C-alpha cells in the first residue's frame, strides 16, 4: 500500500476570538484550512514546485519563502478579474503544478458559528424542533448584519446577550415589513427563533476550537481509504511546545500527524498558497455581497459587473481551480464546513458558473446581466443545500469489505445486492432483538442490524415492514434517532407488528 504525504496550513485564523478580533476593520468571518497531498512515490511535484519558486525568486519574503501574504485583498476585489497580468500569470503557473493525482481538502468555518455552538450547547434536534436550523439562522443573521451591540455582549456582558439578540430579531422583523416578499423566509425564521430563545442559557467562556477542520480531514481519508499517511502541520507557537492544532489533529484520530516549519517542506508552502488564494476569493465574494448598512438590507445584492470583466487568462484561472476542487479526486468530504456553509456554497457556485463559459466573448455578449444570472444560480445552489441540511442522517462513506459487501456504521455486513442478505427469521409469535439500526439499501430494501452473540449482524426485513422502516428513518432524518434499543417483532397469522421497548 502506497504511503501518502499530506501538508496542512490555514488562512484568516484568529488566534484568539474576542471583541477586538471581531470588531476589527479587517475582520473576516471565515477560517480557511487547506491540505494538499500525494503519493510518496510521486516526487515530480516537488521538482515542479522547486522550478516554480526559482522562476519567482524575486517574490520571496525576508525568510526566503513565497507565501500567500504577498497578495493584498484589494487585488481580489472582483475575484480573478482584479488581478494584473503578472499576478494572473503567477497564479496560473501555481495552479498548473497540480494534476489529477494530487489530493486537495479544504474547510471553511464561520467564527461566529463557533460562538453560537457554544452559546447553544446542550440543545439538540428533536422531532418537533430543528435546532440546527435555528443555529444556522442566527449565525447567518449575525454574519450578514454584524450588529456590533450583540457581538459586544458576547464578550463584555453575556448576561445581556439574549435580550439584545431578541431585540435584534424583533427589530429586523419590523424592518422587513418594508419588503415582505423579499424577506418573507427570513422573517418566518426569525419569528420561530423568538419562540425558543427564552429557554437558552447565558454564553459560556469562549475560545477557538481546532477540531472541526480535522474532523473533515479524518472523514476524507476514510472516504478515500488512505490509511498509510503522514500529516505535516505548519508549526505555530513556541518551538518547544506542541500546538493546539497538532493536539486537536491527534485527538480526532489523525495519529500520524506532526508539525514542522514551512521552510522544511515545500508542501506546506503549497498549502499556504492554495489556502490564501481560496480565502481571498471567498472574502472578495463576501465583501461584494454584504450589506453595508441595515437600511439597504431590503434590497437584492448581486455581484458587480467588474467580476465578469475577465481576460481569457483570468477565465482560465477559474476553470483550473474548478478542475482542482470540483472534478479531480472527487469526494463527499473534499470540502468541509459547519452548519452555516453559505460562503462555501456560493464559492462553489462561482466556480461552476465561470466554468460553463467557453470564452470571455460569451460573457461579454450579455455582461450587464451576468450578475443577475449568477445570483439566480447561487440561490438555486443554496436552496438545494438547505434541503440537504434538513436531513439529520450522517453521511458515511461506503468502503468495500470485499467484492460483494461493505460494513455499515454499526459493523454489520451489507451486501451490494440485497438478494444475498439473509432474511431476519421472524417465526410465528413474538421475538425480541437488540436493534442497532434500521434503514434501506439503494433499492429501498428494508435492512436491520442487530446485536447477536456480541456481534453485529445485518438482515433483510420482510417488505411488509417497509412502511415502519421508512417511518423511523424519517424520524431520524429530523433528529430523533430511536436506536440502539430493544424491539419486539410479532408475526401473527402472517401479519407483522412492531413494539419499540
């Protein structure tokens, strides 16, 4: 089995989250992490990167490195369209270093969301109420409108936070009456939030958590079945101490992790540059679509025409980045985010939108309308994402156990062809089983996993129980998981009955 080397770096990281952090003029809500990696046998990438750095030796910083800090945010005001010829060529050469065999994983995390997760810790989804939806709506409101008085309360007077939050939502509901059609969904969400805020406790002590990005990394490696790997993390903090970043990686289960300086590994500098490019594109999008005042928030916000004044080289940059992120090494966990993922969804929408153009002439033929077209496309992608978020069932990678089967999350052996799955023996009368999970396979055949003699075993259920299975799966999708528990199945005159104990 080939060994794979991975390299981790990050962008827009606030080492401490406090009021000064979030109220600073250059504050950006998203924390971006990036991992690049390849087979240890693939050393040509290092040779190509060395040639790349030699070509742009004049761009090295005082430490002799070429880092993403060489770019200023204003150079991405309109995305790649803002780049001058020299910087466009630089990014083109950098993206050309990558090919289909190189792995890329990145995460985009909202710092405000992390605060909300701590404020509302202990509140879980139920069949009657979607807590994830509430957290999403609150986070989105605070990210978009960024009300300073509420953000300030999080740090300076947590006891006043909930009252300020409720006042903010009441004010927004009242203000949205100026355009009920545009703000109908937002108003409905805010009204539902107000119904439950009275039950929320005060905010705890706040600090940054490093685990979430590595949770995505762990899932990506599982999905791609990459077990023999090393992960090198860009060293931060005191040389003699292990960083919080490294500790978090190991706590998640990434045991083969270590940290080093970026001068020692060119892979770290590649991760830094990719993280910087993506974060600056994300920030450019955010700045262009953010309301500058509460008064303009009832108006539709679309991208300026400047985003679409592209040269062929600039358009090709979008196409190259699209191939890296959306086509090569496809995986569910290739990009990762929290509950509030709007920025990541819009970023992916931008890559897809730009990629569908064959030339800049096609863009220029209707350039004044491209902002509207993109807005419609991005809204469609957000709506699809929002529908997926309604389902609370975890996404688990299917890793083949052998040619005929795989192991589900409970360790039960599931056959790709359900015909090979043994039928659960339900004899006349009643039988009680320790049920670990129920579900359906790709053909919607009802499947059950039970604990038998200390081992997980998977069986087919009679088709007559399909409706029951769909009911409990539907409950789990809404956040109410009934298993593991004991279940009694009764077979009375050929009819089946179920009692969950």
